[in-house]
């Protein structure tokens, strides 16, 4: 599943908020490029890059990586390292795929929680969120789950989230909320996300009317409306000018790991064009504090994205 910008940054973290509050211009930011957290504030670990959907706005048609799942031993190595630090990162357990296709997902969450990770998070299309899976995720102590649900009826849903079935997914989510209540649990909190798009007729108010009566705001559930972006150049929804005007903070705050263990600049680099290291042979600390990422920070700080083809197509650095 494709994340949005805020979900990649731990904006609840005070230091991250402070960093984000710094001006995004090189003039102000450049002197600070050497300073970064000892570990990422957020780590995104892609459990799989396989997906059972073919959403109309998703650039999966340009995915060149081999489909696969992260080896559990590699996952354990990453979790043990990041959880050994005092300041543990928010841990995303998804990437450019549907995380519920992974039969080891609840084992991964259980391990992360047992190691002391306070905040685990997935983004899913919920088409496979059947009652047994719902119980497993709740019992594994998943903290937060965003559900991409991009339609308000059968037609608008299947025109956007192609291959998925409106009624099945809707029932899954309704069942999930009931099971969580029956188990007297408050986790995971749900975010029901809508993406207004011409394929689903951008019926934002209908979406709110559908979900507001169903979600449980007393445990922190909410509805979120997001917007289209260019997915690192995989799509061209927003006009990108010639000039890059903003610094992207990801190299200072977040780390994205592909399911084969390679580390890339962010989840928008879904084809692995901007590799910063390989966790099969390196540690998180070695990559985070190593020369490749340090050089990327130095270049990003000067708005120099040459050598970063995904970034130069990214709409976020072309606007303030
Ligand atoms: S659910 Fe849709 S947006 Fe998410 S990875 Fe699959 S095709 Fe892409
Ligand atoms: S500028 Fe690069 S690192 Fe930043 S969000 Fe865009 S693609 Fe990712």
C-alpha cells in the first residue's frame, strides 16, 4: 500500500516535529544537514510487494521488482536491532504491496511488540481481513491500521480498487469492529481512508456518511481524506515544474526497507532505483550513519537531487 507523507514521519515525536518546523529552504536548513537522529524515527519494513488489487491510480503496472515476501530471519534481525535502542522507531509493516497476503504478518507484529516496539502500523485494502485474521491482528497487539477504501458503492469501488469486492471488504471491516469490541480491545485504531478520484466520482461526503456511523471514535478510529500524488514519477497527477524548491526530510527521519532487504530513500522508490544499503549484509546503524546516506543528506540539503531519478519526478520537492 502506498503511504502518504505524514504517515512516513513520526509527527507525534517532538524532535521530528521540531525538525519539520525548520524552514525547508537550503539557506536555513543546510547548516543542519550533518545532524540526524541516532536511528530513524520511523522504519518502514515491506513484508511483501505482492498485491491482490490493481488500483487504478497505483503504478503497480510499472513495478519491475520480483514479487516476494521478506525472510523472517532478516525481519527478526532488523527488529532486534532497532528495538535495542532507547528511542524505538515507529514501525510500519507494509510497503508496496498488500500486507495481509503475508501469512507471517501476525508473527511479525507479535515479535515487534515483544521486543518493545511501541507503535506498529499497517496500511491494507482489508479485502482479506476475514474474522480469523482480524482476531490474529488484535491479539498480536497491532497498534494502528489504515484501510484504503476508495469507493462508496459497488460501482465506484470496483472502478477504483479493481479486482476487489465492495461488499466483501465492507463486511470484513464491520466484522473487525464488532470483534474488537467483543474482545474488549481498543487496538488497532482504524483510519478509514478515501481518495477522491474521477474513477470513484470523488464522493467525499458520501464516504463520511458511510463510515462515521460505523467506526468507534471512542477508541480513536477516524476517517481520513487523502489526495493524489505522483508516486515518485509512476503517475503524473500533479504538474511538476523544472525547478526543485523543497528539501525532502526523509533521509533525516525515516528508513524504507524493501522486502529483499535493500534500503531505499523512501517508499516511493518502489523499483529500488535509489538504493542506500542492504540489510542482508549491513546493520541499520551502519546504513543510517554511513557515507551513502550522509552524502544523500548533504545533496538533498543543497536541493541537489541529481543521481536520484525517483526524487526528481516527485511532486513533493517541486512545491513548498
Ligand atoms: S492495494 Fe492498490 S494502492 Fe495498494 S499496493 Fe495494491 S494496487 Fe497499489
Ligand atoms: S523527494 Fe525522494 S525521498 Fe523524498 S518523498 Fe520524494 S521520492 Fe521520496
